[in-house]
């Protein structure tokens, strides 16, 4: 099973984007031209596959952070 944590698009470059995962930035290929800087997205295999509403993205990120904090 694979879990995807949303990241925030911080830069659009041609057919690619830079996605920020709370300080860790990664490049992903942009398939949906409607995605803009500031949007939250889900990336799989270096492809942006889904745009996520900001409220849902922040809830998912906070939940993930809680899990990681309680893991140790």
C-alpha cells in the first residue's frame, strides 16, 4: 500500500513543477495545466496526479505529522 502526502506547488517550470513538502522540495511533471503555484497536489511516480483542496491538504499534512511525532 502506498500513502501520498500532499505538497504545495512553489514553482511552475514549463511542463514541470517544484513541490514543497514542508522544506523538502522535489520536481514533478505537470500533466494538468490548471495547477498553479500555491496549489496543493498529490504526486505519484514524479507525476502530479491530483489537485487537493487546501483545507484537506493541511488536515492530511497535520495528521501525518502527528503520526510521525508519536512514532518514536
